[in-house]
């Protein structure tokens, strides 16, 4: 069974959230042990991943060096983190497979995602990224063309567009590698955001961030995945999360999950996009989607852990 696994940002950092290179290498190594077990079980694996902490680090470097060198745009940040995390994941998985005497090649694809240049996010950016800064430091970044908002006592914070992903442009390359027997890492951080110029058809990188779980749905469809597993830092999706009457969702039909989404059950936090992604994948013909804890990837792939979302 071809399975796309979307690794959350917690897979790339230490338990306390630190994202030093050694922390990221260690965390990825743990995650890839579980992935190697799946490959040993005969599962055809496609991996995608978050990049929030890594892009956050690059944004800090942008801010600190803005008076010396121009800050690099967000599409460049996405490409750089795809490359860095790609080689870390590939190296860790190769090692885990070799330890199991499995001769399976692994490759990472620097992946672009098409978005609409007229998406309303570009005229009214709302997605906060990076850290808070005092007004004078934010002003220096505004001078470089960035959009920052006054967030009161905490300071100023940058906001960017988060457009709807339309197409995974490099999915054919990922599919070719899968069909050739590779484990593939692709579309990290939701993909490098690209728009197409109306007059020439040329692709151009843009300042935006794309929700990785929504891009994962498009990638899963494009590569013919049977199921989507979204790995996160909680055991499952919950109703009334954080309240005394919180209840874990174990198996749920897509219509019921849609009803909970419409009722605002998952708020505007990180779980809402995961629930939306699960719905889209199943509605689009996927066998099932599972939202589960990173440490339960193997069980999630078997439908034995997390929240399992099916058609009925």
C-alpha cells in the first residue's frame, strides 16, 4: 500500500523545541527508525514534512543581518529548508534501512507548489511568521518590503500570505522515483510557493507560506497514495480539547468530521488544517486518512492508532 506520511515540525526538533542542527539530526533519526520498520513491512512510503522551526531560524538571521545583506525571500527560505531537511532525512533513513539489511534507495525532491497570484492572501496577508520585534527593528524589515503588524505589548510581528495550494508541480518527478523503487521525500513545508505569469506562463517564486497538510493531500493524490498519515504531537483529534469532557476521536466518517469542522470544534489552531486535509483526502477517493502521534506512525499506518477518517 502506497502511504504518504506528513511529519509535523515536532519530528525535526528536540522535545523541548530546540532546533540546533544536532537536535534536528537526532529527532529525525528517531522518526526514520519507525519509517524503516514500515518499509521492512512492505509499505511503499512517501514522506513530506514541516519546516516551521527551520524557516523561523532563517527569518531571525534575516533580521539580524538586514543592515549588512538583503534578507532572502520566503520562497528561498522554503527551498533552503527543503534541501537541508531533505539530506538529513535521506541520510537518517538510509542508515536505518542499512541496519535492517534493506537495499532500498531514498531520494529527496526539491518541490514547488503552484498557487493563484490572485489569492486574497496576497492583498490581505494574515499568517504570522517569525518572532516579535520592537517597532524600530520591525521598521527596518518593513523598509525591505515586508508586512508587519503591531501586536500590542508583545511587539510587532510579520504577516504573510498563506494561499491555497493548487498543484504540486514536481509530483511527476516524485512519482517516477517511487515507480523506480525509491522512498521519496517531497514537498517539504508545503512546497516552494510559485505563481504563473499570465502573459508568459513563466513560474515565479512568491513570498508566502503554504499549509503542509493541505499540500500533502495534493501530493498524495498526484502520486496515487492509498492513505494519508498526518503525524503530530498528540495521540488523536479530540472533541472539546483541553476541557474536562475532552473526548478522543478514534474512528469517524468524513461527513461527521466535516460537521465538527463546521461547528468550529477544532478552532483556528493547527488541528483544523489537519482535519481539513483528512476530509479532502478521503473525499477525493483516498482509502483513509489518519491523524496520530509521531511515535505511533507504524500503528497509524495499520489503522490501529490515532484518529482514523474513512468515507463512512
